[in-house]
C-alpha cells in the first residue's frame, strides 16, 4: 500500500439544480462501510482519479434546499492545472447527478399518499456514484455471494495490498488501484488474499480496463440498449450487473427490472409490510406507479430505511443485511 500526503488546496463552487438534498446525495447508508470516503453532516470526503493522478476532495454544503450551493476543496501535490480542475468539477457534477431535473419525479411523488412523507423528507436527493466504472465493478464483484461483513474484509485486504492511502484535511482516505496495477499479479496471488473465485473476475476485469475495452465517457452518452451492450462486453458483466450500472453510472432512472432474493424480502416489508411478496408484483406495482422513474423511487424508499437504521435497531432488516 502506498501512502501520499496532499498539502496544497484549490477551491471552487458548484450550484446544483434545485431542490437539492446534500446529505441524502453524498451519503448512502445502504452502502457497506469502507475506507474510500468519509462523511459527517454537511461535509463529505473522498479521493478522485483524473487520468492517472489522484486528488483529495472535501465537499461542503453552503446553500439551502431551494438555493443549493456546494464548496469543493481539491487537495493536491505539486501544481494543478485549470483543465484538471475543470475535469474534477465535471466529474463531480456527473457522478452525483447535480444537474438532474427532478420536476416530473417530484410531481409523481406527490400523488403517492403513502410514501410522500419519505419523498418530501429527501426532496432533491440524487442517485449518485462516488466512483468511476472500474471502481464500481470491483465493489460489485466483492459484494457477490458474500455477507456485508465478508465484503468489508475483502475490500480492506485488497486496499491494504494494492490501494493508495491519501492523507489530506486531517483524513486518511483510500483510493482503489489503477487496473494496470494488477497486470503482473496472478490469479493465485489474489486468491491467497482469501477473496476466492472473485480473483478471476477482478483479474480479467482489470485486463479489460487496462486494454481500454470500454470508454466510460462515451458510455454516458449512449441510449439504454447501446449502453447495456457495451457494459456486457466486459468480463463477468451480465444483464443484472449491467442494469445496476445503468442506474449508478448513467443515471437512467427506469431500470427497476430485476429483484434479487435478498432485496425481495426487504421490498416486501417496505412496500407491503409482509414477509414475502412475489417479485413480479413488486416490480409491476412500482413500474406502474413510477414508470420512467421506477428505480429512483425505489432508491428513495430504500435509502430512507437505512437512514433510520443509523438511529434505531430494525430487527427484520438486520437479519437480511448481516453486517
């Protein structure tokens, strides 16, 4: 593991589209705990890679829901160019969906008597992804067929071996490695770190990205079917992973087409207050009510229960997530 201190700082501001919910956008309690970011109310830290260069980010809320404004502090070593700053700004805007137009979704939300209190509470929250496509896929592989606790262990082991620890603003925040860093790492070397069959997936995915098999910036501009085909060219990416990535990476809100068994149990409780409701009913009911915003609606309700979990014990939820 490399360690790097970033002592220089540049600042700029971004005005997200209105309304905007800072904490709901920058902190997702449903995500498993990792060393890749830090959050406290109204403040958020992470690293970001532009090209091969790493930067530290501190993002702070400086506005209000109806007059949003965020301050971004970029921590760096040596000099930073205006073009690098602009790329960082545009990446933050894209990854956190800061220019989203949610007017139609907010109108739909008002017509949902049961869940409107949740939508109102999180008004202006965005579906956001702190990471680039490669980093997200590494996280997705580590989540496969594992308890949350096991995923955390595997993530930390890989970060300790291949990641970079960035020291800035009094924080130690890790960054996932460049794909080419694993060029000379064998599958057996990875298996020795006790990540099991995932070693093969991580090795092959890293090779795909090191060889430039996909252009993330181009992917963001494609229609849904074309984007899905591009994603499925990557090793180990099937329809379900592609669907998740269309929501996470491309901010396509209508991708609620599949429900995993463990999600089915949580959705059944959230939407019907029953232990188990059929996948078809869950999917069809949500799509009928929210149409092109189906996945975004689910995201609001899903995150809300995990925010509640921060302050109270929810027995049925603990049984499902097993952290």
